């Protein structure tokens, strides 16, 4: 399930909310609609995804390069001849420096994942305009603040 699936589910949710809101604004009687278990599951998934999306996305963007570097170090440890690890200046790293960097990365990754889990477990889940704006940008749809 990628961005396209999320995008189509989000489009359906927005369309349903728009139609129901328009009907209510026009004074049309609101008919209760049955929601299937699968639709409910998808709505909950999208809601959880969109709640506090902006801070979660910021942390995920910090996390991604750290996870990639950790994977490169682990690949190096499995096969040192095939993978070269260099520092910012281009020099190869010693095994001690690699171990220290791996330790540091694991601590940073754990800290960021803890922050993300704290955000996810907040009891007062809300979708803010900034969350929607960032989610649309994440899906490749730029939007204005209006």
C-alpha cells in the first residue's frame, strides 16, 4: 500500500465529507449511511495517519537518513570488502569509529521513534489544517493556506 492507495482513500473521505456537509448546509435531511467494517477500518487508518501528520512527518524526515546510514553500516559489517564507509572528508572509517557511529545512530533512532510513538499515543487526536497541508504535499499535491 503506497501513496496512491492513501491518496484514493483520502479522496473518498474528503468527497463523502463534502457531500454530507453540502447536504446539511442546504437543509437536506441527513440520511444515516451504513459504513462497512472495511470502510470503518480504512477511515480509522487514514484518520490515525493524518492526526498530527506535520510533526510526525518532520520526525520521519529526520529518521530516514539515520536509518539509511545504519543500514549501510550493517551492510559493511556483513561484507567489508563490498561496502566502503567514509566520513565527511572522504576518508575510510576505522572499525572503532564505525562501532561508535552505529551506537550513536541507534540511540538517535530510538529517541526519534520514541517521539513519534508519543505523538501517536496522544489521547486527544485531531487533524489540524497544517496536517492536511503537509499530507497533500507528501502526496505531491501542493496547496495554499486557504
